[in-house]
């Protein structure tokens, strides 16, 4: 099969999808419920505050490993986050 360089409709980037927006909102809400600022969670993740601001604001997607790490520091079950996205 020859690649055309275009992703099938179902594989296009989801940065602006409804599920992506919901994930951002869920992670922001979880951080706030944990009583942490963006700066504080960034310190725990050993990242800059802008990393948190970008994924919470929808400007950056996070991968599964990052989700697990974030969830661990927020003391939330990542499965519950994923269930809310289904």
C-alpha cells in the first residue's frame, strides 16, 4: 500500500476534538480538587508551568504515559478519567 501522507479521517489529530476539550477540563478540575496550582503540579512532574498550562488549555496533547504520571501526582485513577471520555 502506498502512503499518500494523509491520515484517514478517524486518525486525524484530535487536539481540537470534543474529547480532547473534555480531557483538559477533567485534568484541570482534578488539579484544582487536589488543591494544587499549575506551578505545583509542574514541579511534581519536573516540568515547566507552561507544560501544564498548555495541556490544560488544549494547546498540547498528552500521551498515555504522561496521563498516568499526572494522574499519579493528582492521586486520581486514570481509568476514571478515561471512562468519562468514552
